[in-house]
C-alpha cells in the first residue's frame, strides 16, 4: 500500500510527478510551436513584411503545467509599421480562428490540440517606448529565460499551489497571481518553500523590488516592481483578499503540509434538491439576476458585473435591506449577479428623520413635504421624525422597480435593457446551467485553507 | 351661531374662560386648606411639637387650573428634630391615607374631594442647608407669591398650553415642565405669548438666570437657575425632546394660533379590531413585555422601565435585529415595555468577522474557536470570516431566552423573575387593560403640533 506523502518535500515530489511535463510533452510543444513560428515567418517573407515571431509565456520559459495546452505567439512588427499587417499574418496563418480584443485585436485558434493566441505587437529595443501592455511580454520572457534555469520545478510547485487554493490567474475575474508574477517570486525567494515562508508574513502594501530600481508609490496591496519596466506594478491586478488568502494559506501549509492544497476535491454542480436543502438550512433570502452575457471578453465583462453588484448592493442598503454576501458569474452566454440577504422584508411604514427642531426653516420644509404621515411628526433625539409608507417592502420588488435607474456598465446595461430575469429563493432551481450550479456549490461551501 | 376664536388673544380669552377657577372655586379651596392647616396645628399643639404648617404649590400661588383638586401641605419641623414627628402628625390628621415615598415618606389622602399630599420637611431660615428637595418648596412658594400678582392668568395659559401639547409635568414619566418652572418662565418673559416668542428660538443648552446669579455648568438641555438656590437647575428633569417639542409648538402656535393646542381631542382606547387593523397596515413586528408593577412610585418605576427598554433594545441590536420605536407604560398594577421592530427575523446563519489575516496568532485562535462553520473560513476585506449558526432567528425568542441575563432595575428585576408575559403581534389583543389600549392609540397616532 502506498502511503500518502506527509512532509513538505515528499509532497513536493508527488506534486511534481503530477504537474511536471514529460520530455515527450516538451518535445511535442516545441514541435508545434516551431511549425507555427516557421509558417508565420514564411508568410511574412511572401508578403515582404519585416515581422519577427516569437514564442512567449510559460511554454517559452519551460514553466508550463502538464495538461496546459496554451501557446502564446507574438508577431512583432517594427515601430512605425501597422499592427494590422501582423494581424493579417495571424489571420492567414489560422484561417479557422476567433478574433478577440484586449488592448488590441488578436487571433485565437485551436491548432493540433493547442489553444494558440497569435498576438500582434511592436518590435522594440527597450521598454522606454512601450505602446501597449503586450509589447512588454517579449521583455518578460527574455528576463525570465535568462534567470530561471534550474528553478522551473519551483515555479511549477508555486503555480499549482496557487491554482489549488484558487488565487492563480491575473484575469479580472480572478484578481490573482499571474504566471510572470509567480516566476518573479521564485526568482526573488529562490524556491517554492522560500516564497511561502516570505509570503506568510505579508501585510498590505508589501513591496518587492528585484533589481532595486526604487519603489513605486502605488496604493496597491502588493507592489512588485517590474524588472523590465520599473514604472509598472506586476501585481497590479492582484486583489487584497487574494493576496492575503495566499499569505494565510502559505502559513497554513508550512504548519501542516498536505497534498490537498494543490489538488482540492472537485466541486460538483448542485442538484435541485441540494440547492433547496441548502437554502432552507441557511434561511436567508437569495436573489439571482440573470442577463445575456454581452459579447465582450471576460476582462471587460467582469468589471461590469462587479459594478452592477455594487450598484445593486448600494440600492438595497440605501433602502434598509441588508446584503450578507454577493457574487458574480458568467458562463454559456449568460451572466449572473447573486445576492444573499439577511434582511429582505421590511415593514410597510418607515421613519424619515428631519432636521434638528431648532432649524426652523428646514423643519417647516420637512414637515410640509410630508403632508399626510402615518404617524408623526414627532420629536426624537432632537430631530423631527415622520412615519410614511415605504414603496417597496420586499428586496426583489425594489430591485425590479428600480432596475432601470441603476448605474451599470455600458455593455451590461444594454443587455439588461433588452431583458433580464430575477429569481428569488427556491425559483433559483429554474436555472439549470451546470456552470451556475457549480458556482453555487462553491459559493455555499466557500472554505479557504487559511490558518 | 358662535364663531370659534381665531386670533391669539381671542383664544387666550376662551382658554381662560375654561381653565380659570371661579371665585367660588377659590373660596372652597381656601376653606378646605385652612381647615386642614388648622387641624394639623391643633394636633401639633396637643403633642407639644413645634411644627409649622403651610400650603404650598399652585393652590397657594393662585395658579391652579380649574378642575385640579390638588393640595400640597407641608409640615415643617425645626432643624434637629425628627421628620417622623411631622409624619405622625400627617398620619393622625388623615387616618385613612396612603403612605408614599419620594426622598422621604409622606402621606396622601382624599379630603373633601381634594387630593391632599401632607409632606414633612425641615423648617429652614435659608436654602444654604437644605436636607432634601422638598425643603426647597416653601422657598419656591414664597419667591413666586411675592412676584406673581397680576400674572396668574398668564401662568394658567402657559400651563394649559403645555398640558395640551403633552409637555407638562416634571415627574420622570413625563420629563416635562414643572408648575414652578412655568411660573418662572412667565416671571422672566412677562406673559404667555412672551414666553412662546422666546421659547420658539430655543436651542439645546439654553440658559435662563432670573436673578443673574451666575450660570450653572450643567450639561442639561435647558438650564433655569433656581432663584432660591442657584446651585440647582429648575429644569433638570426636562428632557431634550420635551424642551424642543415645546419650542416647536410655540413657533407653530405663533404662526397659526388654535384652541386645539390647549385642548386636543381625547384619545380613545383601541378596540381589538382597530389594534389588529393598525398592525396589519404598519406590517412591522410588535413585542410587548408585561410584568406586575413593583410597589413603588412612578418616579422610581419609570426610570427602571426605561432602563429595561434600553437593555432590551441593546440586546436586540447586538443580535442584528432592529428596533424602530419603543415605549413604556404602567397602569392598574401592570407595567409594559413595547417594541416595534423593522427587522424581527434573521437567517439561520450569521457571519462572524475575525481579525485581519496578517495577525497570525489572532487568526489561528479565531479559526480554532469556530471548528465547524457552515461556510468559511474565507477572506473578505482583509479579514477572516466564518458563517455559523445563529442561536435565535426571531427577536421574541432572543428576548425570552436571554431575559434572565438582562440588566434591569432592582424592583423591576424582582417582578420579571416572579413572572412575565411576552405578547407578539396580534396576540397583543389578549391584554384588555383600557389604559394600555389608550397608550397604544397614542403610540400609533403620535402626532405633535410642531412646525
């Protein structure tokens, strides 16, 4: 019988056995990458374009996790030329593709089982004249490639740890650690365990400056000065909570190492019965707003969903309801904002507080603006009070009634106008999308490995 | 057809016609008072006691309202003698009496249709060696008697105005203006209308010092330096809200004089049907705590009721329920504390917030003290959060369950221990006491003449 690993180093070995790409994987990824790079170079020559291609990202640095099939290939054109030329090369290279948009348009295609991004950028001598964030990527790859040799396993361990605890990924949906950031941490602290040791003592406004290029005065929770561009914070997308969750999980792992940090149990989508049972146990009120997802990338959609979440929370709070927790999700062409309330129903009457009694003019205006109160006016705590009818006694009626006045992001507002659904309590079971059910399962079981 | 009075002076006349005692009333009150005073003097002589008797209060000053049948008679014994001697004189004077207790015991009896208080006190030359509050009363009567001649009607108007709007009476149940205070205001401002004019501009911390004896540094809303004892604030028992209510009603009367200020409609006790209808309209939650009233005077009972009100409010608020309004009442040997809630039911789960994540030791303790949370621990806003079971999801269960731990006044605590009832919502109709129904009617219709 195989015993499960229990010391940190036994666990590290076991993790690496699972996430380290085999030599065959490496061979295959290089072959596919080379063939794409060659084809683009050939196309460029045919068209007389002075484009250079390069493999960037974890595949280029030897720090990709087994099972990842992502290839990031940049097509660089000289300063002064058109990015569109590079984009056309990408289009020609992968006739069956999807066009996406970050700061600039790029091409996404599936080639021989790999998810390939073909990204136009400018060819620059140094980072002093960057035109967009992607122009920085080749410099990152060069910086890491020159230093990471021999530390690849440490990066794999750190990435898988971050994945396992749910803080990996710098996309705005996650707000966690990017691959480049995890590499820099390993370069700075020498190893996976060295990074955990250091991170376990992190406080907000931590600063890490590998090349001693002077500190940035960002207000962000973690500042990691970009060695190739000292004006930039590599950890700009990292939220305070993900940073501190990583710190607390690091502490927790050092105290009691376990494979579970790296490979937590899979979360299953909830069945109707499970969902109803959990809601009955919690005895809170759930409101789910559902709209069609606007046709934009997640990095544009999620900030708009969060903005909607905040607008609705403010609306509810302003009207004396109380939100316990909320979250957002998007999948299969739909987007959701979920609210769990601890106060969802209020009396028909509400109190309105007027000015201090001795402010005679204010008081007169206040009283004449409430000509027929249910009770009042009366004096309480030195102020005038009237009791009037509340327009909405239920949180969901308020949301439905005031939806059109909410301040929402541009794309999301359009979708809400076109149509939306509000599900309350047990009617949530009407939404059968498995991704939502998995999201709800994660919402309810929410348990982080912190200590 | 008689037209109703509309100018302030027409209204004053009409009020005086109703509240000014007739010459016959005056004759009768003097006869009854004289006969009591004489009898006590005779008794004192028989016993060889050097007691002096005197009529004090509004009857002595000619400022009593028609229909009032109160006589306050003081029995003064020289400094150094026993107050008990005076008390025994009172007992002998009125064999059928009730003994009451303020700072000292006194005797209350009904004599020839009058409510007579026979109050022992010390005979003092001046107010520098007062032994208790009642010793001050003869000096008040002397001060007012020497100055009030010709202003009695103004005092009657002011008292009736204060009665009508509900701010008359310095007993702790009311927290309003005493008769002596209303007399001092008329002496200071020359008339009823003069007092309203001045009061309409009152702000908290107003100071009135008739004899220019220097200001007191009390923190009270209104300070009226006692002309016979400059260390004392005549308005010490006046609450901020009653003071400001008077100020706002004064302003209101000046703008639009009306007889209604003096004689508001009578409040009828609510029937079961009315009570239920109002509660259904408000859709708030009512909790009524009922106990036997402890055998103490209202000036001792009401502070204890208010203390209970505050303790219960704090208990509810601490547990995330929300009290909209509350009040206390006592009648017919019972005492009540009433709560109207806008949040009365909460989910089964509640969130507990732990320390900031980076306080490692605190965090460990927090997490190990919640070994099996329903959700969590997770990081939110930089802190650890767990979701645990709430013990009480209904406000009334909380009150019933934690009643024994509440900090209550001594006498009230004894009664609560002996037994109490909690009525929720429509079960309030089980309490049939008319005084409570009138109290509820006033609670619901609560409408003060402020503008």
